[in-house]
C-alpha cells in the first residue's frame, strides 16, 4: 500500500476519511471536472515561466517508473515538471516543478488560489519529507499562486499573473510532524478496524457524510449550531435529532429554529418587518446579477477570480402590489459584457426609488467595481448603490422564518417556504451552474442550439430571482398588516 500526498492531506483532515478512501472507495463520488479544468489551465500557464521544463511522462499510477524516470531526467535537465519521488516503505508524491539550484533543488508547487493557505504548507512539507528522504537535496520550497493584484491589459502577462512565495522556514518547521503523521497514517490505512470519529460541522463538506451520517436526520443540530458548540449540544442530548432537544434551553435564532421545527410552524416578528418596510421608497427596482469569475482574467481591466457581471434582471414596481415591468439584460456576445451591462443598468434604474437586492454585499461590490471602471457612469452607478435595500437580513435575522427553511436564509429555501414557486423546474437552477455554462459559451464550447437553450435558461433563472423578491415583498406586507 502507498501513501500519496493527497492521502496525507486527507488523513490530516480526518483519519476516517483516509481509511474509507482506502477501504471503501466505492463510497466516493465522481470527480469534479470543472474545478480540475480550471486547475489545469493555471498549471499550463505557470509552466510558461519555466521554458526549459521537461515533463516526467509517467501515468499517475506508474509511481516507481515515474520515480526512476525523474532520477534519470534530473541528471540531464534543470527543470522537471511532475517529478516523482517514492520512499521504499510507500510514501510518494509528485511535485509541480523541481528546479535545479546549484548542487541542490527547489520544490515549486503551483496553486490556483490568490493567496497562501495553511494547507499549502502541509502540502509542501509532505513533498519536502519525501523528496529529501529520497536523496534530493532540497534548498527551497515555493508556492507559486495567482496574483490577486494583477490587472490584465490587452495581452495576458504570465510573469505578472503569478506570485512566488518562499515558505521554506514554515516547511522545515513541520518536518518532525510530517514524519510522525505519515508513519501513523500509513499504518492506519492498513488497519482492519474502521476509525470512530464524531460527526461534526467539518463533515458537511466531506464526501463521506452520507455514510458517516446515515443515522443523522437530514436537518439536525449540524445545521442549527455553530461548529464550536455542536459537540457540547450532542453530549447534552446524546442525539443529533432536533426533536430530542428542549427548545427553551437555547436562545435567539437557535431557539426559533428548534421551536419552529418541533411545532412545524412559522415564526414572525411583525415589528421588525414593519421597520424594514418603512425604509422602502417607490418605485421599487428589484435587481439581481449573474457573474462569472474566471481564475485567469479573460478581459482587459480584470484580475484573477474577479466577478464579472454578464446578466441582470430588474423588476420595477411603481406602487405596493402594483403591476411589474421587467428588464432583462444578457450579454450574448463572446466579449467583455461590463460596458453594455452598466449602460443598460443606468438607463433602467431611474434616479429615485429603492433598489431591492438579496445580499447587498454582492450587488454593491459589483456596482462599485463598475463605477471605478467607467468613470463617466460612476455617479449614476453609485446613486444606485445609495438606494440599495437588502431583503436578506429580514430572513437571516428570523424576522420571518418557516421551519422548512432548515436554518437557511438562501432565497432558494425562503421562496418555496412562503410561496408556491421554487427552482426545481428551471433549466438553470443556481448561480454556479449559470457561471459554468456561461463560461463554456465564452470559451466557444457550445453549439448554436446549445447557446439558445442556455440563454433561455439564464433569462428564466435570473428573472425568477428578482420575481422571487417581488413575491417575498408581498408576503412581508401581508405579515406586517
Ligand atoms: S464525514 Fe466526518 S467523520 Fe466521516 S470521514 Fe468525513 S470528516 Fe471524517
């Protein structure tokens, strides 16, 4: 049995997750191709920084062959991509770039993030442990990640797109820890006994949750409580089940969530809703954006992972409960959507009246970015920001809450809780799907027919988000009456 770098990282996250990967691999879901694709693009670009690089051409499962090939290529070349090292007892890893440095070598790990993360240190610490014990004299360890301050001009400047951080001291400080943990995890994965681990908030992001949490209700204390209190709540009640808790033992939102769930009821704070409604100035403009955030900037004047709005929906209502006008903008060309979006937005939003959004941070930040980019439209765009009223806090603060929301204030949960509408029938069902498919359109991966279907789906989806806010506003008026 081997211990790869990803095994080591997984085992550090949760020893049971590593054990399940090795002993019950059928529980793992399919790999996320979209995320992997973005990682490959970043890696390929980063390789341009090392024009003399030679790839160690071995399949992922050809570990010993890869290690031997690395040894032989290292005698002739100064830069190797995908270099492999393996220790006799089974620990092995690949490094993105192995670069000659005098009589030794540097390890360079390419990451598609825009900053250094704690897990990057663990990643390189494991690589350092394996490569140095395999006989490579490692001098420095670097993380090469995207530069969040980089602003693309006409042409992409790969040198400025990346930042190299030397983390050698942090890596060296972890040496003993890696030596101990890798030996322990290597033995653990061979054990016949499945580790017992308490299912906690961390588990919500784990692929094995359906297995480990098979006896935990779909909606449980994991959804209601903060990470640092879950174990205490569990110990007190000896259960994840909310129906076993005494609601009066808890306060604030926790109390509301538990009480509503146990009674299958809704909670309404009329005063808070009335206060919210008092701020509104008609006409109301219900606004929602869809954005893409490419890792590698696609357009001039954009940065890695910058959110680029390509679509908005706007429902306009002149009087409470009055008729609606709908403005839909969707950029249907393979070019920077921001100028035409900003112009249409300014023309459609008038000068007065509240602009209703769901999570103001998102729309306000997009508007501030557009205002900075287009100084001639800046006054009008910032005027829109000054008129923003956020609907989210009404639901997040539990001024109105329905037990079926399961402690979530996402509009996807709130809408079906109070109206007959939901998102299940839509062609495009969420913002992530809108983003992925629009990027596929921009990259020329769709046929004309697929483009038509996508545009139709996007207009329906974004339109529903603003129509949802209109319906929820009607609900708020009814509850406040
Ligand atoms: S669900 Fe939790 S306990 Fe189970 S493997 Fe994942 S992190 Fe570990």
